[in-house]
C-alpha cells in the first residue's frame, strides 16, 4: 500500500500541508474509491490486453465438492461464468491430486467449461483434490483472482450406464414449427461438453446440412441455426454415438427425430408521400405477401388516426380501405395503389397502419405517416 499511496500523492489526489492531510472534493474521494476497488478487484490479473475488467469465477463443478461414491472412470468438469481461453489451461493451472501425487490426464475446454480426463481410472474409495489456479483467463483476458479448490471421494466401480436422449424441442413429428426455432436435446445425465459439437449434433433438410452453432449447458444441447429455417419444410435432427457422458459412455445408437416448419409470416409494406399539398389526392401503395401461394389473409385491420395539433382523432372511414384490401388478388404477392380523395382529408398528420394475419396465425404490420398541410378547398 505504501507504493500505491505514493502514486496517489504524486497525482495530487492527496496532498500534505503542515503535516496534515487536506481532503479534496467528494468527487475526488469517490474517484479514489473506484481506483482502489479496481486495483484490488483483479489483483492477480496482469491486465494485458484486457477489455472487460470483470473477473471469471467457477460457478459449478462435477463432481461437486465433497461428493462421495464417484465412479472411478469419472471425467472432471469445471463450469465458469464466462467463456474461457483454453490456452490458459496449459501447464499447472488445472490439476487433480491424490494426496501429494499428481494424477495424469488431459485438459480440454469449450465455451464456459474445462474438462480434465484422467489417463487411467481413479482408484476406488480414494480422496482426490482438484485445483483451478488463479490466473486462468476468459476470452477478454480477464484473470480469475483466487484458486478454486474442491475434493471428492471415489466409489468402488466405474459408471457403465450409457446416456440417452430423454426429450427434444421440437418433439418428434412436430408441425408448424417456427422458422426461427432453436433446437434443443435433453440428456438423461451430464454429458462431456467436448463431445457435443457440429460433428455429433446434426440438422439436415433432406441431405443438406443446416448451418448453425452448437452449445451445451447442464444436460441440454442446443443447435441455433445461422438463418431462419425454410417455411413448410421437413427437417431431420441426429445426435450421433459420438456424444458421451462424463464417464466416457456413448449413447448406444444415433438418436434421430424430425419436424416440419410452418408457413412464413405475411409481409406488408405501405408506402406514401411524406406530405400532401393543397390539391393532390393521397395515394397509398401496398405490397402484400401472404407467405403461402393461393391463400388469402385470415384477417386484416386498418388503423387510421390523425393529429391536428389538439387531439388525436379518426377522420377517415376505414370502410374504403377495407374494400380496397378485399380487392387484392389471391396470388402470393400483390402490389396495388389506393387513392384517397383530397376532400376526405383535413390538415393533420395521418398515420396509416395495416396489420395482416394469415391462416396460420402469423401476422405482420406496416405503418406510414403523411402530413397534410391544409384543409381541402371547397
């Protein structure tokens, strides 16, 4: 603290006059507190290239602390609060010991999880201690500030029970699935996250692989497509036998299920001039796509309002607009102008909103505003 105090004094945060400390403004005192907090918050962090300042911490482990009866073929996992830099686990930053003897094994990491796989099975009925050393870093180069240590005791036998997929979302043979669906598979037990990846979690449309990212947390594997799925299209999902639990047991056969997406939502685009003069009629131009060839909308709602400077009022009947919409053809996409006569409009800012819903319950809306500068001439 002596060196830190010297730095503070040299910067003028604290000065001495007649051997007495002169206190600066409340603002500077708050500044001192913030600097001190940040200085000691990640005191073992060298801050080289750091962008966040938030230190990573261990949020869970498997086995948990003081667990007993742990299978002798157990793989040890550590979960952090943020994605970690796997390169910082190289060396003596994550290790397992039996007494003072190091246990041989390999370390891998993916996302927020680090995994220790022993070279040979643990001994039965034996106490082991696991340590994650301070200094391991996340992807923003923030370092953990304190060692995390826990222990467990093995049982008498290895785990030989294979994992299974117990549920999925969407379920098998689901229909009308959203085009932006995130696909989830839930397992019967904790899995080795390094075995849940794009090689073991496959989504296909026919024989074409769907691009996306795979993540794993708890007992759930998640596939997030890079883009929306195609409408009214069947998809197949496969979890392969490469997926393993924390004892190295793989699912016994590929788990396959399928689903079919729903239709695309309709698209509605209304265009109009931003303002209207004294004599010009108003032309609304609507482009509508129903998302399904040959089917009309199930419902359409026009909302028309006008603000005159004193109150918001409805000044134009929606009947004509509704009749206009009904006149649109039944093709999958149409574009047709609609003319509102100038003598129907007063000086106001008009807002036109069209909400369209198709037969699949999917809806979209579009809004346009038009400024009418004056009342129509009689």
